[in-house]
C-alpha cells in the first residue's frame, strides 16, 4: 500500500506520491531540473493509474529534493566502488541473470533507503556492468542481468569509437586511399562501397570522402585490391536486380481436375545438366504429342506467384546455379518426369504432307514420362520408340529451310563452378542430332499453339521476325554465321499472327517453357482460361504483362551473359598457361574480331587486318581485368 512520499519511477523519473484519489494517485516529479546558469527546478503534478509507474519504495522518502540530491553526479560517483564489488560478488556466484535491484542495492550500499534507491537505480542503469531486463520483475522489483567481460569491453570499444569517430574515420579514409586496409576491422566501413559496386546505391559517400571515382567498375576493382572481395566475386546478378535464390512464393499441389490419360510413354530429352525438365514428346502413330509442364493450372493472373514471376521474367541461369522464376519446390509437382505420372498441358499435332501443322488440339493431360539425355537419345535414335521423332524432325527442318529458315551454329560451352574452392571448369557442349530433333518438336508445338489461338480468336502473344537481308558474298564457316547474326532482325511480340522469317514459319509463338519463361506462362494461362470457359486477358492487358516480363527477361539475359564472361575470366586467371585456337570473324577498320570456340568468347585485336576470314591462330592470355571484363590476348602461333 503506497502512502504519502512513497517513491515511484514515472517515465524513468523519480516521483513521490502526494495522495491517493480513488483508483488514481497524484504524483509529483521534477519535470525540468535546475541548471548551473541559475534556472530553478520545475515540478509537475499529475494523476496516474498504478499501472503507469513502477514502485521503487513503499516506505516514505524524506523529500523529492533529497532523492534527487542523492542521484546527483556526486552521489552517483560515490556508488561506483560499491557497484563494482556487487558485480564481482554476483559473478563469483554465477548469478548473471535475474538479479533484483534491491539485491544490488544491498550489496552496493549495505542497505536500502528510500532516499537512495533511485540513485542506485540510476547508477546501475548507467553502469556497463549491468543491463536492465525491461520486462522482468521479481517481488515487484526491477531486474537486471550482469554483462560478461567480453560484452563490457565491446561496449567500451563502441563508446571509445563514438568519442573518437572523426579520428577513426579519417585514419580509415587514409588507409583506403593507400589501399592498405586493416582487415577484418576496416570491412565494417566498406559496406557502402560494396552496395555501390553492386548497383544498390547511386553514389558512395566513402568514395567521395576518399576522393575516389564514383564508378561501379573502379569500385569493384578497389574492393578486390583491398581484400574486401575475392576476385571470384560475381556482382552481375545483383546489379541487375536478381537474387541468387529462386522465387520464394510457393505453388500448391497440382489442382484436381479432369485430365486425359495419354497412353504409352513420353520422353523428356534434355542436357545432362538439366534439373527442370519442362517438355516431353510422344507419338501414337498418327499424332505427335508435345507435353509441356502445367504450372498455369495453379498460377492465376495477378496472383502473388504470377506477379513474382513477372518481376523475374525468366529463370536466371548462371554458372553458380539457377535462380528460378518459380520456387524450387514447384519442380517436384510440375516438372515432367520427376514423378511416375506427370501432369501436363499437351499439344496434339496432326501434320500435312509437308509436315506442317494441319491441326492442333490442346488438352489437359496425365502422362507417363521417361527422362533421357541428348546423348542417350542419339544412341537410340534408330529404335522403334525414338525413330519417328527424328524422321519428323528431319522433314520439318527441310520444310523450314525451303521457306528460308536461318541456321546459325556457334559453339557453346558449359561452365561449372565448385562452390567450395571456386575452381572453374569449362567444357564444350557436345551437339547431338537429338538437340536439333527436340528443337524441331518445340517449334512444331509453337506453330500448333499459334494456329490454335488464331483459329479460336484467343488474345495471344504471337512471336515474329522480319526477313533478314543477306549480302550476296556470305563467307563460309564461323565468319559466315557471324555475318548472318549481324543481318538478323529483332524478334517482335504482338497480338496479330505474324510470320517468323528466321524460323521459316508463317505463324509462331512460344509455349514450351512456362516453368522458366514468363511469356510462355501467360500463353498457358490464356489457353487454360479458354479451355475452362473463363474470362481471357484482353489484348492490351496481355501485352502489358508480356512487356513487363520481357523487360525483366532482358535484364536476366544481360546478367547471365556478364556472369558467364566473369567466370571465363576467372578460369583464365586460374589457368595462366592456357592457350586456345581462335578464328577470324570480321574486320572493322584496324580491329579484327576473333572467335575462341573453346571459351565461347570473342575478342578484338589490332594489327591483324591482313588475315583472312576464318583463318586460325593460337592465342594466349596476356592480361585481364576482371572488374571491366577486359582481356588482352597475344598470338603465339
């Protein structure tokens, strides 16, 4: 029971009870202390409920002025030695937590007086040896925990740094200018430079203070030179706004719905490195079936998963791994061939005499899928199961070539990075006939889907390309393929069916990768909405979504390309004695462009304008700058 002059803690200030008025107490406290310049203390009174304050002592104190006098600077200083002794006693008994304020006061001053308890509270609160447990009380008393010696030293260091912050900062800036940081201590000051080099900030105050250029590439180089980053650090996905992790928005299990049971076995044929099979093919003697993963059965337009996929645009493939457009967990339910029976959106195709698509039916299906690598498929291409696919593919390629399809065959490589050692391996991608066969199957599915959408007036993302204009004297070999690339027009996406000259198709769309391309996911959403009799996205809305997904996909493509180049340079640094063949692709003024097939890399050199197109030389790396991705090669033979 509180009486007049009982001492309480109100808003961290000492206050005394004046009187009790029903459920409330009238308390008095010093709202403005006296100042050395002569201003008098200001006292305030207020009625509050008991829950609004903490009782320090039910026994009356002499006066509020006496309590404040005890808690003055001189009074608190006199408690220092006692608190040290109290701390040591509690610590020796391993009593590091849950110590009531009254117990500390007992140890520190040999007893508890109402006039001095607030002073003890202030001293304990200010001490580095104790930390208040804000939510704990014991017997109505405030509770404190003891800090360890390491914690005390860490706080002292922070206080010292705060007091000497300007000096410490100036010393760091000088070390930064000299590129001689004290690591790991100085790394805490370099976070802003890292954010700038990763494209997260437009300007770095640290670089400004050090009078260093506000240049992302030079910041990258500085981080390597100062030891903050290892030279293997790949900044490009982050610079383009991509996380190294896959999407986190989860897909539920495949919805229960009526599906056609496709007889026989379908084959998912892909690279040995593939972990997200999203297409499979089967043939029943009359119809070619192209089965595609069916995430659109769950992903509705403008759902959280759909928006997240639109923001990513595509799955980002980099040597470190895949950052997927849809969550990793989605693969188990929606990829093809990871379970005994897979669900799919299937395109049932019938051909005309030229192997063009005469009719296409779109069906929701269940299918038994068997996975094979390209190598395995090539070894079995004359088997009864796979031979029909190769025959269809050869006929379709011939048909497309008659219509002016353009084939470009540049070498490709597979880059792998050991997660622990960062050791890089680069291996040529072996091209099998089955690679081309699967491509033809996917083109047929795209042609069939486009004709189906056109026939049924479905607003759809049709993909087209204007015919290129090739010069009459195209060279052979790599140089010829490069000349063709330079002549190719950009693809376009529109709501009107259009020819794709590069593929030799009168109408075309992309529908075969909804797990990893947002445009394909939109196409599937439209097809499913049509099949279910639901509202379709209108043409304008669909194109806005396609454009947003394409913008993100373009960024992903740049991030992927720059990431590949980054790891190729890391490979060259790790293999300084590397040599490799290179072929002349093009001449432009004094510059000669070479292709290095074993690295799938191009490089420009001067003084080679006398060389013939496709002429072969052997190159060796002279030097490279990983931050700018510049490599200088020299001809060794």
